[in-house]
C-alpha cells in the first residue's frame, strides 16, 4: 500500500487482506470527492472490486476502522448487506428515520396508484 494510502487510513496497522481494500477505498473516496466525472466503466470496475472484497471479509475491528475512514466504501458495505442488516452502520435514530420515510413513500405511492 502506498504511503499516502496508509496515512489516509491512520495509524492502524492493517492485516494483509485489508490493505488492498483500503487502497481501493482510498481511490473511491478520491473519485467521489473529486470535481471531475470518472469514466463509468472504470468506476463500475472499482466498485465491483471493492464489493467482491467486502463480501469475503467478516466484520472485524480493522474492517470497521477502514469503513469509518472511507464513507463511500461504508455506504457500499451497507448496500451489500441491507437485505439482512438494514443500515447496520448508521446510528439507530437515523436508521429508524430512514425506515419511516421509506414506509411513508410506499404508502403515498400506493394511494396514488388507486
């Protein structure tokens, strides 16, 4: 992992299986915060590679530290696990609020389709 990537993660020494994820997460964060639009095919490839790594890794303190540092990757992590865990990394109040908003939207859509 490059010096800039390891300093971006902080002073945490990462296990080898997390170093590649941290490097990809750092790159995704740079793309997300940059002013230019990325090439769509390259962006999809990057997200796919991150998703593949996230699907193989069990939750552990070091993975949590990577997700805390890289919000775009944390959002991808939640999206991959939403079916089973909902917004598992969001604070409970935010999760409940989001769930209520979704219910309201669904109710309005059902009323509008009648």
